[in-house]
């Protein structure tokens, strides 16, 4: 009986060690890092991927720490409202185009005021080389590529009737927040960038075939 028990324990330990080794060494198997901190004044919940590519993981770690630092720095020492609890939440989704992967982070925060804020952060990488990619990487570094995108973005947003034409036309000049899939480019705009807060975040999807 004792030998059987020892054998069972050995099998369990071996299985756990094998699973841990697979977790570390299987390429492309991203894991999630979660940071949580809470007290009577603040609540922080952050998720970001562990890709097992050191250069990429360092970027995500630094991004998360910067968000935490900036969030805490924005909180007043004496709250104007004792019922307020300051909040920071970050979660993400992934988009894939071959070896290219886009990570889109949604940053939700409340640091006082009339309402919380939502922002989008994006990072796109070649997962084979670890290189971080800009949008112009998908246009053969052609500096005129924005001229091909702006009319399509503006046309899409104007059909939504979320803001006046000038607001939309001026706000769409920021092309820094993007993701790519096998079939399209996705552009992200935060509240107030192309429309009022009440309209919420906006995303525009442009098929590669239209470019």
C-alpha cells in the first residue's frame, strides 16, 4: 500500500514538472501575467501576455509598470469625494496575420471627475524576429500611405453620424493605434478623438483588398 502511494505521488509530481516544462518551452504558447492591488482607495487589475520572447515581454512589463505609476501619480492625496474608489483595469485581445501578432489593450481608469475614461494601447510584432512593427511596415515604408487610408477612415466614420465632419477629419490623423489580421487593418480611436465621450471608442476596419 505504501509503495502504491509513493508511486502515485511520483506520477503526480512528474506530471506537474512535465506540464511546467511544456509551458516554458512550447513556442507561441503565450501565458497571461496578472497584477492585482487593492485597498480602501484604489483597485488595480492588469493583464498582459507572456510571449516567452524576452524583448517583447520586457515591453509589456514596462508598459504595465508605467500605467501603474501614472495612475497612482494622478490620484489626489485628499479625495474630493470620500465615496470614490480610484480604479485601473487593463485587459487585451490578440489579432494574428501569419507570423505577425497585434496586441490590443483596453485601459479603463477612474481618477475622479464626471466619468471614467477608456483608452486603447496597441503593439504589433513579428513573432519570429521579435521586431516591433509600425503601420508603415505594411505599406513597404511608403511615406504617402496615410493618404490612402484617410479617405476610407473618414468615409466610414461619417456614416455613423457620431460627430460633425470637422471633428472626424481632424481626429483621424492619428494612425498610431492599429492591429492587423489576415484580411484587414483595424484603426482604434479613443473617446473625444473623433467623437464625443457619449459615442464611446471607435474602431475602423479597412480590408487590405481596398488599399
